[in-house]
């Protein structure tokens, strides 16, 4: 249904956009909207992997060492992305859950991101050991670094 609506909107607006020449650019996303999408995409990669591991740690899913190690590796790899580039000035407005504090205390925001990088790397090492007793605290530290940042910077 959503697709249909979108299509008919395009059918309605496309001729008008073509007619108005350069105004066709107006249909593109703003750089702030693209930055918001970029950072939320990274967050969703974090969440996908963290949830899968959380379910194992809580005993809701069986522990499979290789699968768990893959989730840990993917989370750490995503945490190496330049997330901070997804928070440019001016992207505090619109469809975002980011608080204005991100831009008010950028050094602290960066430190909280670095904490996730460190903790997720430690989780990769723990996951390689295959020992759930080592994995649990390393998982807890990683999940905490998400929470610490969200508490301060996410609505
Ligand atoms: C350095 C700070 C920081 C860290 C660390 C962090 N987040 Fe976020 N997260 C945010 C901010 C800010 C937002 C709001 C972004 C927006 O909506 O523009 C957010 C949004 C999200 C969202 C919502 C995305 C959406 O589509 O609206 C999810 C899910 C999420 N984070 C998961 C995680 C998980 C899981 C971790 C840890 C593995 C994590 N985050 C670590 C700051 C952080």
C-alpha cells in the first residue's frame, strides 16, 4: 500500500519536476537527512548484533561459538566506522532521536563512542575464548557503553 501511494505520488509529481528543470533536485534528501539515515543505519547494525548475543547470554538461545564470534566481530567492525561523521552541525533537527547535547559536549560524545570501540574489541577476544564466563562480563561492558551514551545523548 505504501508503495502504491509512493508510486502515484511520483507519477503526479514527476512531470511537474521535469517541467521545472533544476527544481527536480528539490526531491532529493537534504544532507542532514542523509546524515541521520547514515548514523541510524550504523546503530541498527549495532542493535542487530547486540540483540543476537544478548539472547545467548540470557540463555534464551543456544550458544554457538562461531555464530557468536561472528556477531562480536561484526559489532566491533561497525564500531570502527566513522560514526561521528554522521553527526554534522545542523543535523540536530528533523526525524532524529539525537539530543542537542551531542553538539554541546562533542568531546564527551566522542569518548563514549571510543568506549564502545574498546569494549567491543574486548568482546571479540572473549568470544574467541569460547568461554561463556569470560563472554558474559565482556558482553555486559559492551551493552553498558550503548546505554551510557543513550542516557546522555538519545531521546
Ligand atoms: C556515542 C554514543 C552512542 C553509542 C556508543 C551508541 N549509541 Fe545508539 N544512538 C545514539 C544516538 C545519539 C542515537 C539517536 C540517533 C538519531 O536518531 O539520529 C542512537 C540511536 C540508536 C538506535 C535507534 C536507531 C533508529 O533507527 O532510530 C538504536 C537501535 C541504537 N542507537 C542502538 C545502539 C546499540 C545497540 C549500541 C551499542 C552496541 C549503541 N546504540 C551505541 C548514540 C549512541
